[in-house]
């Protein structure tokens, strides 16, 4: 596999989950160094060679900034960020709870904003006189059209898409690109448990989504910013 990301350093939030691990494995295979941040304690079985920082409340700005400081101290610099951290809830507006909207905002949107804000001083600092930072946010296909029971989740992921666009405009003349991927259903153990009768082959495999993310982090994607890219599999 080409070493497109050789000597680059990346932070992945929500890094202990199925997609976070797949992203880490792909980035490592392409020559990068990777630090994973997650709210959960660091588990066993993470890809070899990654730095793991658990117990990080990603929606809290000071905690997020402290975690980035640790990651930068360990890596030496940060060239890009992948904001995977997020959650999901299914409930109707009528039968659900208002608190679910707050929780989805906190988990999906606020965490991404806090991560971007914590990362920016490091990305804009550049390395060797060069600034070519990358931010990739994980949104959702539901951000484009919500189905029944998807209101709170889709609204928060629509916020991620708007964050991506606004921050891309903010940074487009400062050497940092900002893009998002919009997956449909990702083939994870949790989704298989929730939908055991589904045709899993139609879903998006984590490693395939990770490949798109790796492209967006690479020099090959330097002309692309502010985009939200659907990754639908065959859903």
C-alpha cells in the first residue's frame, strides 16, 4: 500500500469504537502515527503502535484541550484530525424525550466543535514552515434527509455538516482543509445486534469508510474543502 501519509501525525476522536479502530489501522498502514481519544477507558486489542488516551470528555472544552496537549506532547505535532466520536438514538418526536435532543447535540456536534477548536492552534502552527492541516468529520447520510425516529440524531449530524462548511470557509486561506463523510449504516457489531435480520453486505464496511477518510487526509485531497461526501454502500 502506498505510504501516502508517511511521517504524518493524526488524532482520532472516538477512537476506541469500531470505526475509530478501522481508521487507526488504515492510517498506520499508510505510514502515519496516530493518537486515539475517547470517553471510554482504553481497552485491549487496539491496533499496535497507537497512542491511547481514555476518559476524555470530548464535549468539554478544557478536557478536550488537555487531551490534545497530551497528544501533541507525545507525537511532537498534529497534522490532522478525524472526528469519529458520536452516538445514536432512535425515537419519535411525540414519544421521545427533549433530553435526547440535548444528548445528541452534546455527543455528535458539540464534541466535534470542541475537538476542532482544540486542534486548530496545533494545525495552524504547521511544521517545517508548512501548513497543510486536515480535519475530517464523520457525519451521517441522515443529515440530508431524516426518517421517522431520526429527528434528534439527524439534526445533530446536520449540524456537523454545517460546521464542516463554515469552518472550511474560515480556514480556506490558512492551509487547513475541512471535509466530512456521510455514511449510511456502518457494519459494526452494535448495528448487527440492533438489526440482526438486515443484509449486512449492503452496509458500509468500516475499512472502506476509513479508506475514504485516509484519502481526505492525504495530499491528493488538497484541492477539496467544505465537502460532505456520501458513503452509502448499497443502502
